[in-house]
């Protein structure tokens, strides 16, 4: 693997018991001209949201990289996870466990995990294939479990509460058969509960404001994801957002309040971008600058990843976008937990 090659490798593994992990260790061959080698690792729920992406930095050992997680993560029993490794500098020669043992740069008493597979994405396009078809090899990697060890992150942040909670309010982008389950699993891995998830297809901010007259969710972190729907002016949108914020704040004065900005394709529906997305995102940035809310920057995350989307009839909904959408929201929650 190298920055010039898009190849990535992935380890999938099934967790047998609830386990708290604090760091990831990965072994590879990076001798000679690869002295500047560096890699990143992304831990995800299998076929679900990303939990964390971290740079793996070289240790004193010739072949080992290490990454400390910004917060301890709890992996849930019965859930399958994946670690995707890619090179960010230099050339990294990836060897499965048995080859690493054969080359005498990993202990020969290490063993393959049960219920695991490794896969290769040679083109970097998500076309995963078995590393060696029919043979269940593992990567040379392991987690540090339990409390953060002395070699870990200094001054590691603690959660904002003993059992912090998140409420997510939005339109159809947070609906679907898998979104809530995957989002809940991602939060649970951080010791965070999902207090509420409200998804109303096509809901405008004005309709959301009216619904809050009946019931307001209560949580430590509240995320709102209503931005595109409804044909109102920029000024009207700002007024409605301020109304929603005021109603949430009346019940949750100390909660962290986030709002996800919008993204839509420009291929067929320029008017959605010009008339709704651009001005409304400007409103959210303005309110973020004022300290009224914290904007989650979905637009700049989605824009360079349009290759994973298939445009829909309305230019707003995209096949394959929900996983990245969930990951973007969880990343903002991670930042909040680290405050």
C-alpha cells in the first residue's frame, strides 16, 4: 500500500463479549525506502457507521504502528466490526499473521481470531474481495483493552456525563431500516445512549417547531437535521431555526445543540442548491459564529464523496449516503465528548 496506490485492507471480526478498547496496534513491513511510512486506521461497525479514524504512528519497534483512541470505545458482544487500514505516506507491505510469523518479526505464539476475515480493496473503490479466497487469514493487529495504559493519550477526555445521552431529530435522511440501529450501536460503543430519534419525511423547520410545542426531547447532546425542506426565504429560515433552538433550550438549557447543514447534488437540481442549500447553510454558519448552535459540516464531507451516491428524483436523497451521514454526526458527538 502507498499514497500512489488506492489499495486498502480490511479485517472483519465478531466480538464475543463487551470489550472496552483504548488503542490499536498494527504490524507491517516498512523497511528501507519506506522509512517515512505512515498509515491510518478506521474502526467501523461492519456495514454501518464509522466509529473513529486515527493515524497509526510508528513505534520504537521496527514493524509496529500504534494509534490511541481519543476516548475509550466499547465494542458490543455479538456485533461485527471492521478495521480498514490505508497508507498515508511511504510504502507499507502488509502481511497476514502467518507471514509475519514466518518472517520472525512477530511472535510465533500469536493466533488467528475466531470468526474473522481479511479482505483487500485493490482499487480503493469499495470492491472488497478475499485476501486469499477460501483461507481465513488474519492481519497482524491487536487492541489494548481496559483502562488507558501509561503509554496512551495524555489527559484523555472523559465523557460529559456518567451516561451521556443523544437525541437526534430530522427528516428522511435519518430514517430507513438500518439507520437507527447502526447509529445506536455507534453511540453505545462510546458509552452513550440514544435518548430519542425522531424522523419525519419531508418535515420543514416550521413543522419541526410546531411539533416541539407538543414534546421536546431531553438529552445531553441534541442534533437537529432539518435543513432542505420547505420553500422559504433565508430570513424566514433563520427565524424558524431560532424558534426551534429556543424551544429546545427551554427544556435543555445546558445541552450541547448541533444542527446538520445541507448537501444536494448539482447535476440536475441546481435550484435546490442555489435557493435552499447555500443560503440556509450560510444561516447555520452565522448562528454557529454567534454561539446559538454548533453546525455539523455535512456539505463539505458529502461533496468529495459523490462517487458513492446515486442521484434520486429530487436531488437530495442518495443511495449509500446514510452510513457517511451517520459517521459525520457521530464525529461531531465525539468532539463534544472530548470537550
